[in-house]
């Protein structure tokens, strides 16, 4: 079987907050909204999708805001940092070069999910052997 995409779905009661965060800060498009589910697509024709649903929709436990990170790759991490920093500077970490091959910063969404926003850069020599593609 061939899988055509993966849509992470976070169970939360904060659908309104999530909608405002992603549509305002990341210009996300709503793909589905109703019956306790919010689907969003990040910008771009084939942009990645995220889903958020109320716990009672699938009898799921509510996400407790720990242990989940969405990695969002961008072409210009410093430009994205500047754009987001102008909106709410207190919630961002400073961009840093990471030895495994990216320049990145983080912030959290209203549910507690970390967003690791990164741009590929050449890895440090000790990390180059680990990169497989």
C-alpha cells in the first residue's frame, strides 16, 4: 500500500485558539471545520496539513502539551524569525545553527506543541555520516 500523506492530529479543547494562531501567524488555510474537527493547511499548493479535534470526537485523551514537536522547514529561517518576532517576540527562541545540519528557532502553539522552524545548512563534519538522504 502506498501512503500519500500524513496528517498529525492533536486532540484538544482549544480549537478556537489553534485556529487563530495558525491562520494569523502562519497564514494557514482551513481545510475542514466542523463536528469537533479543525483541519489546516500551511501555505503552498501542496502545503502540509495538521488536524485538531475535540476529545469526544474519537474518544481520545486530550493532549497534555508535552512531547510533541512539528518540524517546519522554510527557505529563510531568519526572515521567518523576523516576521514572527514582530508579532510576539517573547515566545520565540533565537535562531541558532545546529551541528546536525539546520538553522532553527522554536515557539509553542496554544496547545503546547513545539514548532521547530528550520532551514537546512551544511552539517558539522561529525554529523555528516548520519545523514541518509
